């Protein structure tokens, strides 16, 4: 799938499933990129990979041939957003967006003049979507994370931001934002679910996509039936640990596959 096709899919609010990468392991990422996920997202905020890891990861996704590479940038910063897009990302997931003004700043950083303020120097990106700014803008997604008390309070205004393609729930931070003592705290499950519904409803009202990170395929499937357009599954490091633990348990005779 091309970046342009994926951008159109998300803007039309057609469902998509992605995978989350936090390790700097391009060969492993290439294998993930061959599985058929619609997108593979690299975590530059909390992940264990720097700029070279992002660049090599995006190359690996393209080599896989089926997915579009996305980047969760480290901050709502024009330099971070521009570098991720210049490296060939099909879009950016921007963390800690608290207001419509924050969302507008992210959109501006990801769009070329006259729509925004992105500096021209697409380097590798021109190989993916072409060198013309208008074509690049049309193929580039900008997603704002809703994960703070302020972001949740202002979610309707954020979703109404011109040029924003979607919102993306960070469930760990959002759980803390609604009063949880730790991510996944069951004591706030009801208010957390209400917050998820608030986000998806605000996105639907604005006509933009709503996405969410999930721990596994079962939860991803459920969120897609609850009004979310796209869902990301787990992370490479998490799955590596789970698989290694399961095999150790079986080898020790402690469990069966």
C-alpha cells in the first residue's frame, strides 16, 4: 500500500490495523512489514531507537512491501516532525496534544507552505511520495494523541482543527489522566471506557479518524467495533518477551501450547 492510498483510507475512515515498533532491529521489522499490517509505527518518544533507527526501520518496512511506516515523534516540535517525514514516514503521531492550538501547530509543522511551515528538504521522502509539496501534503497524515486531562477536555476542539487527519489514544497516559493509579488500573475502568467513547464520538462528529493503541489483537478487534477507525497492536519487544517466556514454560513442562 502506498502512503497516498493509506492516507486516503484513514481520511475516509476505513478500518486499518497496525503494529508498534520500539526496538532498533531492522531485520525483525522487515519481517513484520511482510505480514500484511496496514501500517507499522515507530516510537521515537518512548522507544529504544534514535534517528538512524527510525530511518533504517522505515527502509525495512518499505522492503517488506505491504505496510506504510508511521512515526510517533518525541514531541510536538517542528524539527522532530520534519525529520520523521523527511526520512520517509507516511505520517506522524504527535504526543501530548492538549488543545486545538497544539493540534494546529502539529498540522503546520507537517504541511508545506502555504498550508503550513514545513521546511523543504524531503531527502528520502521524495522517493516515497514525490517531490511536489502539494502531493506530499496529500499523502501525509497528522494524528494528535489524546492522553492528558487537558486533551480529553478539549477533544472536540482538537478534532475540529483544520487539516488534522485523526486523533490517537494513548491508553496508558489516558488511564492516568482519568485518575488511575497506574496504566490499566481496573478501579477506573468505567470512567476510562467513557473517555474512550468521548474521543471516538468527537472524532466522528468532526469527520476525522480515531485510532488507539491496544495490547493484543483481541482488544484491537473490539476497539474497531466500538467506533475506532484504526488500532495498533502491542509492540515488538513485548511479543519477543511473551514468546520467549511461553517457550521456556513449555520446555520446563509447566504448560502446553
